[in-house]
């Protein structure tokens, strides 16, 4: 059960964080690589600090898991947990592109119960509360009703030859925004085949599920949150009518890559 008014309070905090990021977008901020191919910038850290301060004040008993904070095993003893990506899609943020968002989820007993995704550069705010549906700005959103796998819209840069029966649509760098595209019926399928972090998807998968999407890992199993490694192997988010076909199409690759 989510406390009355908590989702609105979270959305207000995320809006403040998104405004901070937007003010510095396309300016001369400091940026570097945490490891090769893993960019970060000073704004990530500023947004992270703001979110931790504001969200911890809302729920002092909740644990904390963020891309820009060193993990602490103490979170595993918390029933509730903030799962945060201060700027999901940092590559687009650094390049001055609009495919980034501030992503915040509240996880309770291993499942997201609040999800807010604020794409300030796009003027879009996605939000969901468990059992209450999903919204983009002031409009309720719902997934499409596609039943045929061939022809499904996928936000990606390019498709492997085996998947050329699918349709490419524009891809933001943020995986959370790509998942939200399924929720808003702007795409039919998002699938990753790698180990990914909980903070990348926690808010978005609740938004998608509340919009009617099927959401699993790459092997078709349910996702869990606040796990010891804070990782899952892949994510598949799609309209319900193609989920079985998507898992079947990906099965051999997923098994080989999952180890």
C-alpha cells in the first residue's frame, strides 16, 4: 500500500531534479568516464545528491540504490528502497540530445510500487503507482494490441539480420525511455540481452506494466528488485500479444549470453 500523496510528492522531487539537469544541459559541465565506454558528468552527481536528500526526507526508513552512489549491503535489510538513476541516458545528455531522463522508483518487498520518469528535455513526465495505471503528463497511457510479432516496432539503431522482419523506430539513449515508448504505444518491443542494473529499469518497468505491457527478464522470468547484485539478465518489455514469440525468438541468444 502506497501512502496517500506519496506518488505526488515523489513526482515533485523528481521534477526538481529534472529542472536542475535541464538548466545545465548543453552547457560546459565536467564529464569523464568511470570506465571505458561508461560516461558520467558532474550533473549526474549533483542530481544524485539532490534526490538522496529529498527522497530520504520523504521516507527515512527506506534504503538507497543509485547508479552514482557506492552500493551498501545494508539496503538488503530494508523493506522499502529508493532505486535511482539520476540521469538515465547520460550519453545523450552529454551530446546535447534529448534522449535522457531522471528515473526514480520506490521498491517495496522486491517490486516497484511507484515509478517516475522525467524527461525534461522532451517535456514528458511518466508516472505510475502499483494498481493505479500509468500516465504521461496528464494523459493515461496504454500499450498497443499487436498480435503478430513480425512488423513489431523496436527502438534501436539497427537490427541483426535474423530480426529484419521487425521495424526500427527512433531510439533514445535512455533504456527507461525506450521502455516508456512501449507503455505509450510508440513501440511494441524493447529487449536487451546483457546483464543490466536495477536502477536502469525499475521505474520504467512499473510504468510499462501499469500500461498493460508484459515485462520479464530476457529468459521470460519475472524481474526482482533489491537483489544482492542489483542486476538481472536482460529485460523484455512488449505488448502482451507478442511476448511468447519474443521470448522464443531470443531464447537461443539469451541462453548463450547469460552464461
